[in-house]
């Protein structure tokens, strides 16, 4: 009996020793390797793509796990030190109650993600985007324990608050998701978040200490030179009438869009006199149309609605029913490289983002500011951390206030002494950091220290 106990203890000690040795071996191999996990579409997760590129520039190799529904940035795809591993997205089951379907999805994602992580090269860090964190936080923590990787959670929002928009805050799944997020969120070695308001909320209500790392625009978000604006407008004009010239030039060799024209002899590009104002937005403009019809001195308006979503077709149908005379609404499909050019060519951005938690900021506004594009944004709890009212844009509460702001900003457009140009000048002079500089200052010291 004693001999059996000794043999059992020896076997257990051997297994433990093997596990410890394996863990140390993986730690040694993974010192300059990072795994980034997005339980969502990688192509629509710019912040995590920026993390990947910044790690590579700092000497790390990166494995990026996520759904591959949209095309990531070319810089990411062309970098041989970044490996993108596609996760399988379980489609909605055709039968069974919602809770059963959700349970099956969580179990499948847990097993699938665990397998994908275990099969990867060892890593010093597992960087996880949250939300969605269910079941990813627990799985990444478990793999970190087994492989000696440190878990870093980048809090973009709260997953339970997004679920609450659909099911209501008291739904059993929402309550469970909040409990899970609060419990498992404390298992990480390091936490990043996107606003000071979220950092304070994590500390006060969740007992989680986080570091604020604001979203910053990538280096390719900048003002677009006039010749590139013209090229973009001509390109879009081949498909979308809003960008086509309203009248033909006297010289047939002159290229003209709705906003610009290029002299046939000198090649010089200029803005057209009396050109429409160009907005990048996500709304319709009934109030603005009425102001023009009432005789206000305002320009015609081309409103470009970007992005995609399940309600795009519905709102496109509503817009098509409007009989606007002075406003054209365009919902183009943009290639990835054309989106920064469009923002850098626009006169004003409008943002209708409202956070489910009130604690995150709209990435679109960050990109707009990178292009020195002034913004009108609907107000919510922590918007002041990004949009400074009467400095880099305006904040509004409802459609009537937005209409009044548009009337003020576009009065006598284009007016070099007007508010719109003053906001743009303020953005130019702010010398805001781009993502790379901000990351080296805020994130790199944290991962090197831990």
C-alpha cells in the first residue's frame, strides 16, 4: 500500500514537473510573440489591427485570431510578421429557443477558440478585445495559465450593455453576461480602456484597474490634397451621380466633378465656384432642405452615408422616398483606401453614435479629426473627452439643434472667416498624436514592464 502511494506521488510529481517545464519552454519561445484575439470581424476592428501593426514595429511577431468577413488593411496583409488565423463563426441554428441557441454558440466558440489558441506558437501576451468577451475572457485566461501567457484585456465597451439594447437590462442572459464579465475581467494581468470615464467605472464598480489608451487615427487619416480629391470625385462620379458635374465645362478637355475641375493645359485643380458642401454622415436632412426652400443663403448639400449594417436597406428606402431639390444622399461602397481620402475631402462630419454604456467614444470621429474634419456630434455621457464644443466641432441634443448648427456653419459657404474654417484651423494647430506615437508612449512601456 505504501509503495503504491509513493508511486502515485512520484507519478503526480513527474506530471507536474513536465507541465512546469513545458510552460517555461513555451514562455521562453514566446517572449517576442503576441496573440491578438477578436471574437468578431477583424476587418471591422481597426483598433486591434493598429495594435498588431504597432507590436510588429516594436520587434514582436503577431498572430491575429478573428472572423475574416471584411478585408483588413493592406499593411496588415502584406506584413510577413503578422499571421491572420480565421475563426469559424457558427451560424444561427434554425431550431430551438434563443437561450438554447446561444448556449450552443458559447460552447462551440469556447472549444473552437481553445483549440486554435493551444495550436499556436507560444506567446508572451494574449491581447483580447472586449466586447465580445463571452466566452473569450475565460478561454484566453485558461490558455494563459497553461502556456505562461499574460492576458491583456482591451475594454472598448461592456458586452452586457450591448446585449441589453436587444433583450433589456433585466433579461437573464444580460444579468449572466454582466456577472461573467465582472468576474472574469479581474483575471487579466493588464487592462486597457478607451476613455477616462470607463477607467473610473471599471475601478469603482468592477474593482478593475485599467489604463486609458485613447483611440487615435492611423497615419493615413489626414487632409486630402486637392488633386487627390479630384481623382476621388471623378472615380466616384463614374458610379454615383452625386459626384458628377452639374454642368459641362467650356473646354471639353477640362475634367469636372461636382466639386472640382482640372485645367486641361496646366493640370491645376481648383474648387468650383458655387460647389455643394460635402458631408460625411449617417442621417437624412429634411430640416436642412426646408431651410433652403425658405430662402436661407445655404449651399446645396451632398450627404455621403458611410458604413453598412442590417438597417441600411431600410433607411435607403426611406431616403429614396424623399423629393429633395437641394440635397443629394449617396450611400457608396468605398474601397478601404478611399475612405480616408473621402474624410480628408469633406467639409463637415456628422456623428449619431450613442454608446450603449455611455463610456466609449466613436471611432469615426477620431478618424475625422485625424483628417482635420470638423464634426457635429450627438451628445452623450463622455463625448466631452473627444469633441470640444465650439473648439473642434459642435455638440447637439436633437435634430432641431443640428439643423440650426448646419444653418450657422454653412451660411455664406465657403467662408474663410466662418466657424467651419476656424474649427479646421484649431484641429490643424492641435498637433494631435497619431496611433503609432500614442501607442509607443502609452502601451509599449506597459508590456515591457510586465
